[in-house]
């Protein structure tokens, strides 16, 4: 008979204290490795997300400005050498001054008074104007003495809008003065006090203050369209955190240009203007807005403004992240290279604009050069 011996508790063996401590240590190391990997991936993902957002915002801001720059001076007729403006005080109002359909401002030139906050940011501001091709309507007839355009189609214009008329021999900016009835094809350009600022004269062949005054009748087949006028500038953000890019535009009714915060976290903007000094359609040098007044042209034709020499523009934008504590230290950013020294060295010796971000925020400088296609063709 085979006898089975029972194991007593005293005979069973288990983990020793040393083995238990070793197992706990190994487990702790594994947990720390997993946590470290998680935190590293989380930080990496956060940085990638912030950089992606900076890239997206920077490209959007640049492309928005570039779109309007490419349209600057668009008339629908190529180059028109004879242009008039009969809107009262147009020469002293930034969104009406069509003597040049691109202009710049900075701290050296001062800013238009209604670009609220621009002086506080002390950055560049850009004004662009062009004929709105989407709103154009064909002229059926023009009674110059009766101040009446009859258009080919029913129009969407409202009383007080700033309009642009052209027949490719002449172009004139005026204010619509009639209240159109439903289904109306009539646009008037009378001299009235309402709406403001009003037209200074009914004659569309010369500008306000020009002597002698010329009447002009626009030909059948010409066009009437809205005048687009926009200003891009930097000012303190509505959130109270840093600066933002604003666009100030005439949205139909004049005298009430609307300001809109286009993109937050844009700290600064610098613009260099490519000027054509010999009328060959290419930029001979790039200058800041404050340096335009001293330039002279070798062209055979007289220009109403130095800004008519601008054929391209280089735009730089400094974008900052909303998030803080992104980088290991406060980063330094530079724009407006002086042309001397190593451009890789970001300092005030090599650059006119140097900015150090606070709270370890991330940032990036975006730049693009835009050709004014309506001036070089």
C-alpha cells in the first residue's frame, strides 16, 4: 500500500522579502517608463499641435493680405491713365484717396486716426483699393447733365455707396445719391449733403478742386462697380492679450468703415515696398513706408504720388502662440533685416525689429513677397 504524505504549512515555501522588493522595483520602473513615455508623447503632440496652428494661422493671415494686394489697382481695363474722384474730401480720407490704390503707414509716417490702436502697436499698416469685379454692372446709358447712370441689369447698390465707373478711357469714383426702388437700374451722382460725405460736383471728368472742371459722359458698354477699400494693421487684441491683425474696410456704406479682428496673436507686421524707379515694371529697391516720401521717379510721365511707383511688397508677420510655457526659455524673434551682418544672428545690429516673447510662448516669423499684377502688366 502506497502512503501519500501530506504537506504541512511549515513545509510550503513563498517569496522572500528581497524577492518582493525586487519585484516591486521592477514594477515601479516599468510604471515610470510608461508614464515617461506618455508624458513625452503628450508634450510632443502639444508642440506639434501648437506649431501646426501657428503655421495655419500664419499662412491664412499672409494669404488674406496677399489676395487683396494682388487685386490692388484692379480697374478691369488694365492701366487707365486718366482717373478722377468727385467724393468730397477724398484726398484727406484714407479709404477714399484713389490717387494711389496702395499706401503704407508706420510709426514714422503716423496712422489714419480711425485705425484705432495702430499707434499703440507701432507696427506697419497697409491700405489697398480696387474695383470689385463681382459687383460690376454694364452701363446702358449715362446722362451726365442729369447725373444718371442707367445700367443694363438690376443692381444691388444702396444709397451712399462709393462706386467706380469706367469705360476704359476714363475712370471716376463717386458716391451714389439716390434711394433705388425695387428692381431699379438707376444710379445717380448728384451733389447733395445727404449722404455724407457727398459729391463735390456733378462733372465726372475732373476731381474735386481741379481747375478747370470737366464734364464727362461715360460710354455705353462701360462698367459701374463698388470700390473696395481695406486697411490691414496691428493693434491690441480685443482679448487684452497681446496684439492682433485687423482689417478695416468699407463694407457698402461710406463713412462707416468697419474694423474686424482678423487674426489674434499677431504681434507685429513689417512691410517693404518694391519701387519701380525707371518704369520698367520691376522693383529697383525695397523701402519702408517712412522712406517713400524722398523717392523720385525717372519716368517720363508725372505720378500723382510716390506710391504709384510700388510694384511689389514683402510682408513679414510675427505670430505668437496663445499657449504659454511651450519653450524652455523666452525666444527672440527678428524682422526687417538691415542687409548687413549674419542674418542667422537675431539682434538689433542686424535687424530693425527685435522682440522677445514672454511666458515662454512659441512663435514664428512668416514672410512672402507679392507682385502687384495690375501694375506690372
